[in-house]
């Protein structure tokens, strides 16, 4: 009996299993333990943008405006919006430039002290005004044709460092002060009245920023005025006339994590987002929980470890801000890693809250103009982002890694094959590798050159019969991977745009051609999932 049993076991054939591994469409996860991460999340997602049903390589960017000096960083982007026209302005060095057109920038306002402007739009019976301040120069406004310094009393115009429009009133914050100032309704100049707030801030500090917080889904009577101190305390007021105690009152003072920078507030639908050292928070949820529980309501909760590390390392640098790009379903959080030198971005898909990371955008500031997103570069140029398949003339390299999975059992396995389920044009396909037992691999191999779509070869294919390589096809080639472990994670890398878009380097006149144009916008690389084969083993 024993001999027969051993003979049976010895002759038993190996069992190969094939499992489906989903694309990590829930995005980058930098908070969960590796052994318990959800299968739809990713250990790493660099330049892969997570859509609800697939991953795609992020789009690139191209030059929009130039000529501001290659060593003069663009530190502010501002939009003037009139009734029937609009303009985009960039501040770099001592100059504000008109960068509305895709061309060389034109000087609009000169002899300025710095380029770090806060701004808002104000519409009155006299017209539409872009109102700006930087705490160094006298405040300015633009009416669609000219800049002018508004005549103000009760305040030193060059001390105004922050501006906010709240219920048809202009509000100002000044350098190092705990008092805010406001004008009469519908006024862009005139007498400024002080509104002291220092008694609200038991932690000390100064007023850092102000914003309007809409609680009813639209601008109206339920709008709150929100003031935040540099030490992380928020004072919320409700009402219409700050000079009348019967129509204006304090809702409450709340302790919150320490905010980062003057541009810490961003409107997000009917809510406000607040950038802090502990994450990015919707104000409606942050003020409803104890500060000790704040992290669980941050929209950055899934990437909390990486965000907190970035905040600790770079929180003192200028350049932090968030930009909502509704047309692209993106929230971009800019993180300067070297002030006026380099930056990275944490990017969230606003449809599903999935995060990823962008590199190679040396951005200081962001703005949405005419439903397109732009950033101001550290090299004195303005770029249009989210367009084409190259970063000007540089290839985009995207790297991702799925969650580690035991596939039902933590016993050791012998992994052997991987198949990407990819929708792609041309010969685009990801390089693949296998990370085992929480040790990331650097060894990635590409699949064979063959693919399932029919592709044409130049000077060989029959004209008007064979399909060109731009045809979208399904890439489902198996790749050999050999590894033994209990937990497996697929690492994948793709590169796109190395030689597409715009003019050839060194051929076209500088600044005269649309570098990184939309010519390659139809190039596709989407990951829908993977198949993996392995042979189960025993316990090590």
C-alpha cells in the first residue's frame, strides 16, 4: 500500500494554473501593507494614469509661450476672464507677460519686485477685473486692456499678500498680520476696513490664506468666509456685512494640520481642498472630525506615506498648489523638490479617486485656461500639458507595479509566464518583469516583436490593402518569467513619444514650430490586465 502510494505520487504530473491579474485601476497605494494590498491597487504608478477601466500612459506637453528668459522661472499663471474674451498671464522675474497666444510672450507689466502673485477675478458694473497682489509691489488690477494700481486707503497697498472675493467684497491679507481687510461691496478700490482675527488663534502665527466655502452647492447666502492661520487654525464666519454683528458672526474655530503655502486652498466642486503637512483634505470632512483622526478623511489617504514624506522633505519650499482640471478629470498637486529647479506631481483621477505620480514636469504653477491645462516652467516658458505623446521632444517612460498577491494560498509557487492584455497602436507593448515576496525586480523583458494586430511594413505592404501600424490592436504575447516565491507582483514599463510630435530637433527655427504637437495624440497604450501562469508547490 505504501509503495503503491509513493508510485502514484511520483507519477503525478505537474499542475499549471493560469490566473487573471487585474489592471490596478484604483491607482497607486502608498498606505497599505504590501501583504494585504487590494488587487486593484498598485505598489507603483509613475506616468500611468488610472482610468476607471484601464491604465494609460499619461499624455505629454508642448511649448505654449517662451521668451521670458531661460533662467527666469515662471512663478504665477493668472487668467483674466471677460464677458466674451479672456487672457492668460504669466509672471516671471520682474515682468508679467501676456501668454494668451501660442507664441513668444509679450511684456505686459514691468519693474516688479517678485513673481509670486495671488489673484482673483472681480466683476462690477464698470467691467471685469483681474486683481493681483504679492506683498512687495503695490497691488494691481487689469480690466481687459490696461493695468492700474487701485487707490486704497486704510492699508498699505504693497503689504497686501493675499486677496479673496467673498460675497461681492474684496478681502485682503497683509504680511505677518492677523487682521484681514475688506472693501465695500462691488468695489475694487477705496477705503479698506480692518477685521481683527488674532483672538481666534490660540496657536499664534499669522493669517496665511482666505477662501469662500460653499455649503449649498452654489454661490449664495450659505457661503462661509474661511480664514486659516500659519499654525493650522481655521476661523469660519457666516453672514453678509462684517461691520454688522446682526448679519455677521463666527461659526467656529477649528484646529487642523499645518497648511503648506499661500496657495493652500483650492475650490473643488462645492467644497474646498486644503493642502497640509498631513495630506490634502476636503474642508467639509476635515472640520467634522477630531484632528487625531484627520488622516482617514484626506483624499490623499491612499498615498499617505509618500505624501507625508514629500511634505516633510519639501514643505518649506515655494511652489505647492493644487489645480483642478475638470475636462481631464484630474486633480494635480504640484510638489517642488528643488525650489525653482524641479518638481513632481501627485495626480488624482477625480472620477474614482485613483492616484498616480508624474515626473519630468519642472513646474512652478498651474492654471486651467479655455478648458486646457498649462504649467509655468522653471526655464522661463509656459507649457500646455496633457497633450500629445511626448514631453516636447522627450519620450515618456511609464513604470507600474501591481499589488503583491498570493493567489489563494501563501505556499511557494513557480511562476513561468506573463501575458499583458493591452490595447495599443503600432508595436507599442509593455516590458514585463516579476517581483517576488516584496523584493522589487529591475529585470524586465519585452515580449516578441510579433503582435496580434495586422500591421503594414513600409515598401512591402500593398498600398490601400494592408493596415498601417497606427491601427489599434490587441497585444497578447506571452513573456517568459521564471521565479519562485509565495507572493507575486507584475512590474510593467512602457515608453511612448520618443520621436513623435512637432518639428525635428535642430531643423525648425527656435520658437517658431509647435514642438510636441498633437500629431501623435492618437497613439495608444492601454493596459486592461494580465494573465499569469504558475505551478503550485508546498510550504517552504
